[in-house]
């Protein structure tokens, strides 16, 4: 039997490859804010203080064509923003045709005077991304507004620059998927090698080799 060209095995390899690649696409993607990210306190249209360095991370999960936030922590000297797990309706969108992106997340400010649920959004000023649309490697949002959900004054203005943090599991799944995909592409070439090897092995088994007798 030609192992590589066997239809049932090829089907199993194909399904495994699709599962591996799909797992990568639907895995959590973590981003870390880069130096240069800032948050500036505002009262409506007017800043009320200097820009503050902003640090933190956030995680996305691709669902139904949008990136749903699964975790978020942004921290500066005056703000500590975390994802609102009770009311988590906003998501981030990627627009491949223009290489732009909308950032959205429901958050809470744990150290400020803002007790009501807040929202982060870049609706007025879209950001940009690098890499694939289903897994951007770098994100830049020049202006992200922080304010109450619905009507209300802007509380802060954020400038976000974030880099994707590679996940070991995702890297391993990607490697497995690529290996399986390559094996499918090369199955005909490998089949010829295995067929030749089987012929040589069966030919040697049929040979009767007499022991060497020294007189």
C-alpha cells in the first residue's frame, strides 16, 4: 500500500491541518503596550493635565469577524483601567481594504473618580495595523477616547501603540499546521520514494543468499 497516497490517510491529514490552523486563528491574541503609549486626562474638549506614560496589556479573541476583548489592563499614575466583564459589548474591528482598525472596549477605572462603566473607542480617529487581518502584529491608535457609555464628556484621550506577544502554544500549532500542509503538497514525491523502498525491501526478501564457504 502506498501510505502517503492512501485516500483515507490524506483525508485525515487534511482535517488535522485545518483543525491546527483554525485553532491558531481562534486563539487568544495578547498585545503589550509599547513605550510612547500615553493617556491624557480631559474634561470634555479640554485637557486637565499632562500626558502620562501608559503601560499594560490586552487580549483579543476573534469571533464572528470581530476581535472581542477577553482581558485588558492599562495603568498610569492617575488611571487604572480594566476590562468590564459584566458589560462587555464593544469589540475591535479590522478593515483590510484600508488597513485601518477601530478599537473598542468596555472598561472600569479602578483608581479614578469615575464609578460608572466607561468605554474606550477610536470611532472618530481610526487606527492602523501591520500583519495579517486575522492576527495583526502591531497596532497604532493615534486617538482613543475614554468616556461614559452613551452620552457624556470625554474623560481621557489615549494614544496606543501595541505589539503582539507571541504565544508558545500558537507558535507550536502554526508549526504543526505548516508541516502538515507541506506533507500534503509533497505526498506524491514521498509516495514515489516509499514505493521504491518497498520494492527494494521485497526484492531483497526474495533473494536467497548462500553463505560464503572458504575451502
